[in-house]
C-alpha cells in the first residue's frame, strides 16, 4: 500500500491556505495508529506552480503501476495526476470519478487551479467528456452549469443521493461497468462531506454527503475492480479544531488503499 504526499496549495488561489500541511499531519497521525503503508513524496516548488505541476506529472508516471493514493494539498494536483494517469493507461479507456461539492469547471485559468481542473482536463483532450463523473455536487455556478449541459457531463448531485441512494448507486455502478472504461481514477475532495462531519476545509457547503452515503457509493465503484489510483485533497488541518475531520480523512484513506 503506497501513500504519496503532495504538499502543494498553489492552485487554491489562497482560498484554502494551510491545506499543504495536510499530507504530513495526516500520515504522522496514521503512523502513530500503527496503520501500515509505504510513504512516497512528490517534490513541489512553492514559488513555481508550473514546475510543481510538471514534477507531479513526471513523478506520478513512475508510481502509477503501484495503485497509489495521493494526498494533497489542493484539488488542482488532480490535473497533473490524471494527465499522467491518462497517458499511462490510455485516454480512450481511462475515467475520472470526482467526489466534490463543486464542479471545478469555471472559466479556465492558467496555470490550472482547483476551480477549473475538470474543465481543463476535458478541454485539453486529456479526458473524454463521457468518462468524467462528478458525485456529490451542490454548488454550481451558472457558467459551470452551461458547460456541464453542453458537454453532457455525468453528474450525480448530493440532493439526488439523499432522495434516492439506490438510484445513485445504480447510476455509478453502470458508469463503472461501461466496457469502454477499463481504468478508473478516483478523486475525493474533503468538501464533498457535510460540514457537520468535515469542517476542516476551505469551501464549506451545507447538505453534503454523510459517511454512509459516501462509503456506499465508493463501494459501488470498487466492485468494478477498475480503480488504479486515487487522491484525497482539500483537507485543512488548521481548520480541524476538534479533530473530527481527521477521523473521517483517515477512514477515507483506509478505504481507498488497496488491500
């Protein structure tokens, strides 16, 4: 089991300052709990986000055969990680499933930020639009909504999950069973969870997923046997006053790690 630290918050646009501390703090606490795993770290360059993205991309390509779980950091790291994933496993057969409160599909910035990384992946041809699945959304800007409709992106909103989780499980399961999809990358943003159970992040949105909903949906994906890599991002230890968020973060990582 391999966990790889990526301590970068350069793509957060200053809106989740402190999340770069998450990899060290999470893994130090897990080590004290006698959780067994191997640790890697990808170098970042605090004054140069372009160099950081290139470092993430190049180093991820060396690690992807080991089914790693990457720990950020802000959500922009997923752009370089999936770029490496798509090239390693092939664009035609690679899919990205993102658990997030937000669509991350605003007007494109350069360098890529945590507010546009999904859109950039599709627009640059790194990810086929039909191979992107967004789960748990509950805050979507109008320009994002237009783009999601135009590209016919697969979306399972939080309100749909609460209303009929059986249908959500079915939709996610069908996505994973698609014979054209052979390799799945999962990205989990801490803000997909309700703030009551995950207060430690920069973009709190009410009415998020609870633990049971999240792990049930994740299980539907894992049953496919196609998951080859994952990341967990946007957890901010500086905002985790009572440690509630860490407990959930640890549970997510333990579930993501291959047995």
